[in-house]
């Protein structure tokens, strides 16, 4: 076999190595070690190239090997084997590694070391799951865009805390900042959704240039006469949002304001926790209606302050409404503007002297289900002497259950009590009876909840009321009925739906956001209340079978980057929160590589940029969208050679193939082109994956909402064809891609001088045809002009070339 090692213009080391590679792939043995860095080194990792996938499905058809983690040090493998032996309490392997023959000395210490290892790993894992919602001060001036025209929705003049004075003061602040303010009055105590929609339609008809809607209805804190726990203002804001969806105004975003719903620091109280319901509703609106929803504002209005005292609000309010489009959660205070950020809870500087332990009697609301059983075991093993489970569906009180029998071995009494904690009289009777029996309730785990899944536009006021009653109503009863001085902790189990929003969880998110704010208010007053917002816990098979849509919910949670929490680790997280004395924590094993792109799929959000992994995931997603053009060039070349109808078929096969691939289907499993992506199983995360693959394949910059705008493979393929080719000819984008490909080909070509001249002439003819001019040739006046301006070397080069002699 002969391999050339020299070419015109190429005689260096790269050409030599290329020649060796050509020989090597044909079976010639080559020792590459002098050229390669040491295995496992940083240089080796940087040099590594990922092997390509099969072009169509982007899958590999060989087994992947996953080497053990290595830090690049020879000792790593030994360390790994050491800790594996410790965790398995494998005395023989450990003795061999340590070269210790005295098994008895190891046997005495191995269990303690093994437990320490498990504890530290568990603490590290669980610590990475703890998050908080923090408020960061915006530094520097926030640039406001043009003030524009605003519909400002105000509560009516009414008896009671209607909030009209405060709302009027805010509206006047916006007007002083330069905005054109048009006031619209809505009274949710007297108007339903249709009536509010009619009011809004009239306002838009009168002011068609309105740039946005600012709702100040939440400041109306009159209790709704028909719905427990619901203020007229929050009810009105929900109906207002639904009405805006109904009438679909063009380019007018809805902002909603509260006052005292959130606190930016320990000295900034949450005096109006009921208004925090709107922060749950608003974050669901951002997920479900990203184009309509503007954002949330909490305005610090001290009691009794008047319009003339809100001069500080003018510019910050306008800047929040018209500034950075990605910033949508503000707290406006006289001393500055704050923005909401999700951040990891910092690790404690030192471990607590003693871990928090339950004692005496522990009360668990929502006592049915596997979560309650896990909590009962945790309380019993931690030190409680009695655990009382409240189950509103139970018919008889009993201590004869499998759980009770199990925990009786620990000398702990477990009682299942039929009690509906939303009924204050029932709860009061139970607490009195326990007290009379000599029980001291030291801790309450408030897990009761009513979950009715519904989109924001389908959520009714009665559904919202039921969610509030189960969460907030029970919490209020507990606060009124329990002896605060005897309590060690009241732990409110809330949900991450109230922290960052979740589709189809409107009422649930509102109730949990309210409870988080209520717990914060209570803790500020000296009560031992704690709020823990949980991601989904793992469920038993029987519970999954008994819970409607549980399988889909778990699958969607995993796909979206929120895998269910293993109960044993969730309980360890609860222990950490209590031992550290934290007032609030969100607990979630977030897979940021999946969650961050999903969360920002249809709407950018700066809420999560406080988490390093989230920022890295979003950066990686942006890089994933980029392409070097090679794959798209091949597709465009194929399409250019096909008639129109076959172009459509080719792109339909492409879309179906990629859709099947992201869904995990086999390559030969055909999808129906007319079937909706939603019915095929495409959801938020898989939609991003499909979009990114199509970006690479087509060279286009397709939107994240692609599968929602073109809901079937056939419709999407038609859209792609329209973008790539138009009327059977190439689009401008396609032409640019072809020119890029040609440019690379010319720079890499190894042609003779005669061949280069022929190609140059052909390019000149192509350019002339494109511009409408005649191609020039090396004859006549053009040739004379070239000779006139040519250097001596260029003239000699031309003569040698034309005479066929090399220069």
C-alpha cells in the first residue's frame, strides 16, 4: 500500500500525521503514544472527540461504556474501591486494600465508619436539594422604556378594606412618571367573568392604543361573601386574568400588584399573606399564558400613607413595568427595588449542636396515604411517644393497623382518628380530648391538601376556596386551638407549585403561596411555624393505582427535570430544615439540564438565574441550538434536487423521524403525520429536544413554541419547506447556506492553477448572471488592464502558466 505524504502547499507535520492516519485506518500499525497526552489528563479530555451518531435518528447502535469517575490521580481508583468496601462493610476487601491482616481491629471500627460515610453522602445529597426564594436589590438605575398608555384596574369605593385609596395612590404615581393612565373599575363582589370581560372590551375600544393592563384589585381585602379565605381582590384578579384571555387583546400584557404579600428581609414583614395567593396564581399564568402575563409587583405602602407620600414610587414603578422584559417579579420599596431569585440554601457554617427531634405527641393532618405513614415512622424513630393521624375519610378511631403494630415495637402509640381538620369544631374537640388524656402536642405536620388540577382559565372560585380551606383554613384553626408555648414546631407542607408555578395547579399554587406567607408572618411573631415546599414524593404502586393521572404526573415530572423524591431522603431533608431552624425551604432534586430549558421554554425568566447549574444549563441549551451548517447543507442539497411534492414528503419523514427519536421509538416505528404532537406524547422537554434537532438539520432558528404553533408533523413539515424553499426555489437563507458551503470547499480545495482559473471564470459567470452584468474574461481590454496593473512577478507567473511551465 502506498500513501502520499506530500501535496502542493502541504508538507508540514499535519500532512505527515494525516498520511499516517490514512495508513492506520487501512490496517497499518501506528504507535500514536508520542503524539497523545497521558490518558485521563486534562489535555486528553480536551482532545477527546465524541463519535458521530447515525445521521437520521441521531442514535448510536453500540453499547456505551461508562468508566468509573476519576479525578486524574492514580489513587482515585483505590479510593473508590475503599469507599465501596466501607459502604458494603466488606471486611475482607477493606483489609486487602489497607494491607491489614488483623481483621478484629477493622471489625471494631468498620460499622462506625460505614455509617459516617452514609451520613455524609446523604447530608451532601440532601443539602443540594434545599432552595429558598431570596430577594436581591437591583443595583444601578433600571432603564424604563417609553411610558406608554395603561389601563389601570381599580377596586370600587366600598365599605371595608377595599384598598381604593392605596390603589389610587399607585395609579397617580404611574401618571406622574409620564404614563397615560386610564382608570377602569372592577368589583368582583358584583361582577362575574363575563361582566368583567365586557368592561375590559369597552375600555380597549375606548383606548385601543393601551400598551398594558395594571391590576390593583388585590389591594381590595374585603372577605368574599361566598368563598371562605378568598378576598374580593384576589377573586377579581383571577376573573380579570380569565377575562383577558377570553377577549385576547393584542400586545397588552397584564401586571398584577400586591402590597405586603412578600417580605424582602427579616425586617420587612409580610403583613398581608392573603394577597400572596396572587403570587401563586400569577406564576401559573406565566406558565400557561406567557404572552399575556406581564409579571408581579409588591409595593411597600405603609399603613395610612397617602398619595402625596408615594413620590418615591414613580420611577421604580414605571421601570418595573417597561424595563427588562425578562424580569417579572419585583418588590418596590422606598429604599430600593428588589427582584426575586431562587437560590440554593447555603451550607451551614457549623453543624447544629443537637439535631431536632420530635417528642411527646405529634399530630399529622392528612393522615391517609404513604406520606403520612413515612412521617409517622420518622416521628416514632426520632423520639415521639404518640403519633395521631387525622383522616377525614376514616369511619372509626383505631389503633389496630399494620403501622400501629409496627411502631408498637418501638413503644410508640399510633392512632388513626376520623377528623376533618377543616371543621374547626371537630379539630377543637380532638385537641381537647388529647389534652384531657394527658397528651402534650409538641409538633404538628400539616400535610392536608385538596388538589384539583385545572388550567387557569378553567379554575373556578369554589375550587380555589376548597384548596384554601384545606391548607390555610386548617393552619388558622391550628394556630387558634393549640398552645403555642408547648409547641416545638408546626411544619406546613406546601408545594414548589407555589414557589415557581406549575401548569394546571392554579388553586393549589395559590393556597400554598398563601400558606408560605402565613408561616413567615407567624414565625416573625414568635411562633414555631416552618414552611417546607416539596416537589413530588415517590408513591407506592397501590397509591399510584388509586390516584387519577398519577402515572402521567410522575412521567411528566421526570421529563421536566423534577424526579420524585425518595421518602427516606425527603425525611432527611426535613430533619436538616428543622435542625437548622430554617423558616422556609423548597426541597426538590432538580435536574437543571432538563428543568431550566423547560421552565424558560415559552418565556424567559430570571427567577432561576441565581442557581449556577440553571445558568449553565441555559447556556448549554443555547449552544445546542447553534450549528456548523454541515447537516443542513446536506438536507438543502437533497431538497434542491426534488420536485415540490417530494420536498414535502422528505421533510415529513424528517420530522416524524426526529419526533420518534426524542420519544424513544424504534427507528422503524412510523408516526402518523396528521396526528397531533400532544397526542404522540411530545411535551415541554421533548419539544425542546425536537426543536434543537430540527435547528441542526435545517440550519434555521426555530422558536421554542414550534410544536404548539404547528401541532402535527405534517403541518410542521409544510412550515419547514416554506422556510427553506419558496415556490420550488431556494430561499435566501438556503442560498446563504450554499454559499457558506462553497466558501469552505474553495478554502480546502487542492486544485491546480489551471483548474483554479477555470473555477474562477465559472464563478465570474455565476456572479454576472446574478447581477445582470456580463462576465469578464482574460481577453481584450480587461486583459490589457490586468497586464497594465500587474507586478513583474505576476506577469512572469501568467506567462509560465499559459506556456504550461511551472513557476
